[in-house]
C-alpha cells in the first residue's frame, strides 16, 4: 500500500479501513471514534447555533450507518489494547474500564459526555474538557464534525496499560489521534476514507511544536 502521508513514524492511508486493516501489522493500541450511525456528518452541526453561527462541515453520508459487527471485531483485534469512542452504540464485551469525557456543554442538545469502551482492565476514568461550539478549552481549531480534543486523546493513550509505543486509528478523521501519538513520541497509523480529511490530518502532523 502506498501511504498518503509518511513522516517521523506517522503514516496515513487513504482508503476503506476494511480493506486496509488486513494489510497492517498489529499495534499496541487501537484508539478510534468510528461512525455510530447517528447522522452527525449530515449537516447536524448547522442547527446547533446558540451564541454564534455554527460551522458548516458539509453534508456527508459516512455517519448514516454504524460499522458492521465483523468490522468492529477486526478493529478491536488490531491492537493488544483498544479504546473505542461510541462503544456504547455497539455490542462489545463487558468492560471494567470506560473512559468518560465530560464535555461541560451546559444547556444544549449535545450529549453531556461521551464514552469510550476499552479492554484496559482497569477502573472507569473521567476527564473534564469543555467542548461546546465556540466555547472550548484552549480554542483548539475544529476541522471535523465529530473531532475530539487533542488533550482528551492524549489522556486516552496515557490511560492505556503498559505504555503503548504504537497507535492505530482506522477512522482517523482530521487526525487528532495521530497528532496526540506524535506529541507523546509514539508511532501511529491512521486510515481515512475521505481525502479532504487526509489532507487536513497531514497538515496538522506537519506542524511542529516549538520548544518553550
């Protein structure tokens, strides 16, 4: 397979993860946020303007259906450990450790929190990070309708047992998981079916963090 982007231990593949996954070697951690089938890509964000005009991410179809049970099993099996945001939408094994992200949304129709199923084998963990339209911690740029905060994805990696050295996100979106892995000094692989998000992710990964 020819990478869309490759630099410094981080690789992006543009394609369907169902086809790409069988070609990849196992990793230490799969950290991902797959489609749940709730239509978040279909222009929902435009209806949520309260304090300012909401960003228009376009009207796409990739979140119209959840991924298949077979593909979810393949995703989880691709790493020694796995953390799946939206795991509550899927029939996954019982877990002692769910990662809970309190979005501190206030009054809105967004969920108060998001949950990631894991096979970490530890206790439930919670992080609070405001992410409510223009009111978000650090004013981090958003390029994707279901983008997660960088600090939340770093936290999810750091909660994984055995200090993983390699991370895979088969539903990469705008590349937050890969950016988090890179910032933590880990190798990472991302797979994304929509080329515009591969381009955004490659740009984010090309930006270096200047030392203080």
